[in-house]
């Protein structure tokens, strides 16, 4: 995992440096109608991804940007270490010759998927993609997917701060400008409401488990226990507490520069719930409430989000 961490931080630092040389309107490109950051994604990589062959024992985390991906990534990597009889945080670099890749499936060069065939099982992968843009082998081979969702108002709030802190995304002079883009599908990885609607078509499959950011905040120990059970990883009480401790916001923020490079402090900004109240106007609340009601409220994922609890003033 040390090799993987270094590969990730080096890649991110280079992408940030490259993005700083581009104009705002050069930072994104469109692929199949969805925008992506040009310094970390490419059309060539997306085409290569289509033929990627998933293994039945791969571990996949699916989440829209700013839903808590890095938080769950920490938990899953620690659980994988435990499944391999290693102690989380002490697994070391292992074989220095072992190839490592960027954990985000759609991020990197087109040749990464060929290199990934040499990675030992279980391979961990994260993705922000809609399900229809994932390789068909993931669903054909019934790979276990942990789907993480978060209330849309906090997602938008966190995405706004992240966009203004990381050079790979266009920055915004005002929250109002970002809100307009977020609601009109002009942000990276597309529309969150469409993302929820598309994933809702898959959540009844036995190889998919859904968890919300908010329920994990309320009871992290129970969440970790349920995630471990889904992936078939037995945990002792001591191992459970270790994973819970290492995945606390305070612990992850403290190590963020080492684990995530120059963007670490921006990734782990607050890690809270209902931060949207600091930004949303009454009109913006009404607009998002209306879109959520029309597109997501009646779905199973919509009900899981407990919108009335977390998104009503």
C-alpha cells in the first residue's frame, strides 16, 4: 500500500502542477456528454477502460465526488490489509517491485489497465463514474461494489470548496456561480441527481451494498462492521476498533499531506454534516428541493438519504 500511496500522491502533484499552467476553460473536456478534468482523465483512457476485465474478487468503491470517497477508501484498504493478515498502517511497502496504480479506475493513462492485470488480488478500485460508463465486466462478473451516497446539499457545498482549492478544477468567484453550474450539469463527473437515478437501477443486486455518509458519521463502528461483513472479512473487536480509530476525521486530516500530497488539507476540510446551511440561499434551497423531489425522492436511494432530516432548513 505504501507504493500505491506514493504513486497516488506523485500523480496528483503532477496533475496539479500541469493544471496551474492552463486557462480556466482548458481544464475540462467532455466525454459522452459528461465533463472530466483534463489533467487526470482522457478520452483515450476511457476507451481503454471499456475492455478492462474485472475479477470477481475485486473491491470497488463507487461514489460521486465529495461524497466521502477518501474516507471509505481508508476503511476499505485497512479491511483488505486485515483480510491478508496484515496490521493496518504497518503493512509496509511489501515487494518493492510490485506494480501499483492510481486507485481511481478512470484516472490515469490508457496503459494502466494492462498493468493492472499484474496486480495481486484483491485489487481495490474507486470510481466516480455512472454505472453505464463502467466496464461491463464489473457487472458480468458480479464484482462486489460499495456504493456511497451523501445528501446533495453537502455534496455541492464540499465540491464548491474543493473546486476553489485544487487547480485541476475550474475555480469560482462566488458560490452562486458554482451552484448554477452544479444544477446545470456543468461540473466534473456530471449531474449528481442523474448519478443517483442511474445507480438506483442497480442497488437491489446482491453484489452491491449502499451506505450513506450520514449513517457512517452517526455510527462508524457499525458501518465498518457491516462493510466488513459484506466483503466477507471477519473482524476481531480489536481489529474493528483499529479501523474505526484510523478512519476518524482527525486521524485522517493529520496524515493527509502524507497520504494525499499537496491536496490533502483541502480534501479533509471539515468532514461534517449540514455545512450547506452556511451557503445556500432560500431560493437555492427551493430549487434543489424541487429537483430532488422530481428526480430522486421516489427512489430507494432517495429514501436512504433522509432528505427531510439532512436537507431541510
